[in-house]
C-alpha cells in the first residue's frame, strides 16, 4: 500500500493492518534466528575442513603422535619361525 492509500484508511483499519502483520513478523524473526544458528554451525564445519591437520609443528601434539607424510610406512611381514613339528601333533 502506498502512503496515500494508508492516509485514506480509518484508525481502526490501520490498527487491523498492524495486528495482521504481527504474527508473520514473529515467524520471520524465528526463522532468522534459526538460520543464523545454522550458519554458525556451518561456518564451524568449514573452519574445521579448511584448517590444516594438526601436527607437532602447529599444535601441542607430540612428534611421535604427529602424522609425518615423509615417513615411509612400516612394512609388515608375516612372522615366520617356530618349529613345524610344534604345529603337527603326530610329529615328535
């Protein structure tokens, strides 16, 4: 509505318009609060995803707990040894 149209209305009609706007305004304020909360959560997620992983150079992690990309992965081999007779009950 334009200013001129509003000036043509009675006081009671203006009050009615204002009262009808109250509920949608409250709903919009609640929606804004929910969206602001969700935005804060998503910003925290992004912050966690964009920061480099923690290691001994940028945190209080001990060097032994730090992931070192230059360290070669330790090769694990099957344990060999023991006597073959120990695994066969009929031998011995």
